[in-house]
C-alpha cells in the first residue's frame, strides 16, 4: 500500500506549469499534472473503504445468522 503521508505538504494542483520544466512526453506531463488529483482520489477511496469496513463490522456484530456472518467476514477479508 502507498504511504500517502509522505506527500504531505506537496505543491497543490495545478501542476501544468511545473510539468513544462520536465523533459518528458505529453502523456507523462499530464500524469505529473494530475498527480495531486490522483492522490486526493486515493485518500477519498481509502476513507470510503474505512467507512464500509465500519458498517460491515457493525452489521457483523448485530447479525445472529451464520450465513450472513460468513458473508460479512468474507467481505472484510477482501477489503482489508
């Protein structure tokens, strides 16, 4: 898993001008320019996974049905 904490304090987007100084192709420049947006998306998705995990944990604690419990436990293994 990527440690997104090591990017704390990065130069905020847009990076369009920053990529002009790099001797790379146009697709690479676009990737460089979009890096802050990609990082923000990773953080957003991780937060959603954490929230989903919390909901599943709660449902697991509330479930008394063995079949449901197995489904919840299987799901938790997938998202962790």
